[in-house]
């Protein structure tokens, strides 16, 4: 299972562009490598990531086997209102995990 480390501003001014960072700790095994005894190492990747700001998608990405382990994402959005940022990812087995952060927007 993957874990995520996020970095998001706790406060911002209305209309300000904010930087969001997500480090997804996941081995992202491609399925093409072999173990020390020649056995195939099964594929295990995250396939989709989305960041929701009060339920609206502000960033989405699809991942494929060529993505490195522990993908690190940096993206931006405009602070419009106080609320919740949800960082959600789905693995190839359909397991959905998420983590949230709150943001307070001042006029």
C-alpha cells in the first residue's frame, strides 16, 4: 500500500496561486524486472492520481509502468475559498487511498 506526504499552504489570500506537493511512497514495480533467482517480480503500480479542491478536480495524472518509484508531483491552483484539498490515488487493483489537508482563504 502507498503512503503520501503532502505539502500545502494552510492559509492563503483569495485569488493567490498556491503550490501543492505530493510525494507518493510506492515502489511502482513495472512487472518487467526479475528477482535474484530469475523469477518475475509482479507489476504493482499506482494508475491514477487526482487532487480535489472542495470536491472539484484541480489536477489529475495517469501513471504507467515507466513512472519511477515514489513519484513526486508539484502543481498549482488558485485559492478561491476555504475548504479541503483531497489527494486521492488508485492502484492497479482498484484500491483507492486518500489524504486531506485544510486551507483557510482570507479575503
